[in-house]
């Protein structure tokens, strides 16, 4: 079942830039879907259209099979059910301390104080920032700000969580930690997660399905393995293969080995190399 879907979606900015050109897209319930593409491919415009910040010029967005309404009541409901986390957490954090910032969404919904407190405590715990509850937001590290921004969206208890470049600006450990957090949210809450990313190495590890965007159009879609089987399309859109998949490509195309270049994780590459060694020794 598609948790959220766009059908024939179009959006053109006032300067005439066509950002979305008849895009059809869907994210399965309880899965992590990656949106890949160079700057200007349409990723951010798509996300803002799914969240109701932008109203498509044509086409439609459906949430759990129901068309999105763009009146005031419909947009409030949409933004409660589809949460968005921006690339730069400083665009999202504005309260003096962590607790007040995370509680803002629940207060804005008009929830009873006890329910706001319950949701805030749960969100702080899930994102691992409970110990920062009283800390000024300006004093947080960049990685901590990312987690607090996610916590603030979780208070709304969305069905769909959208993140624009969630690993941007993080060190390798920070990348691993934030992606494991998103995986837990999917597994424990059944949440549908959408991520826009340039970080190709995380795609085979964490994405169940992926779309390649370019020029406001969907160019490719499928499992990560499907997309990595077409490295020319990725490179034509200023992306690269994951490092492991690139190694397998070199073994195949340069060294003449019968390597599966869609093997993009250490585990998959190890199995492939062991297979080739076994065949070599037979």
C-alpha cells in the first residue's frame, strides 16, 4: 500500500523554472524511500509539495489513498500527518531551549498540556536527546540539532516523515547514527520515511526503494540494485555509484572478473568475491 503518492505532479516557479514535470511517485507504507538527484533535480520541490508548503499547478497528491485538500483545514491535517525535516536544522529550531522547541508542534496543535508532555518525552527519548532537554538550542552541536529537529516533528506523530539530506554535514559516525535512528522509527512505529540524498553510500544500506530525478522528471525507479545497474544514468545526473559498487564495476570492467556490479554493500561484495574465488578454484 502506498502511504503517500503523487500523480502527474507539475510545479513551475514564478521565474518560469519548471521544477516538477509530470512526476508520478509513491512511497510504500513502512518503507524507506530514497529520492536521488543533482541540485535542481526537483527533490526539494517534490517534498514541499507532498507536505503542502507548495500547491502543485496540476496533478494530485494522495495520502493513504485519499486526495489531499488544499483548504486551511486540509493543509493543517496534511502537515500533521506528513512531517518534514529540513537539511539545515537551524531553519527549523527557533525556541530558546530544546524542550520548548520540541514541544512547539504539540502546543500548536492545541493538545492538552499532559499529552504534549507525554509526546515530548517520547520524542526526546526516541531521538536520544533527553539529556539535552534544558540546553539552549544555539549551544547544540550540528548533529544534536538534527536530532532535536527530528524530535520536534515526531511530536506531531506523523505517518510519513520526510527528510531533506539528513546526513549532510555529519561525520561518518553521525551519518550511521542518524540513519539507524530513521530505521528504528520505521521498524518500531511503522513510519514511512522519505529521504533526499546525495550520499550514495547510504542508499543500499537503508533504502528499500529509490527514485532518480532529473530536470523535474522521474528518470529511474526501483530497488537500489536496479538503479546501480545503470551507472551511466547516475553519472549523467552528477551522481556516482556507492564505493563498494564502484569497486565491483572496476573488477568487472577493468579486471575482467565476473563480478556483479550491483553488489553495493560490504556483505554483498564479500559474498560475490567469495563466489568468484570458489569458481576460480574449481
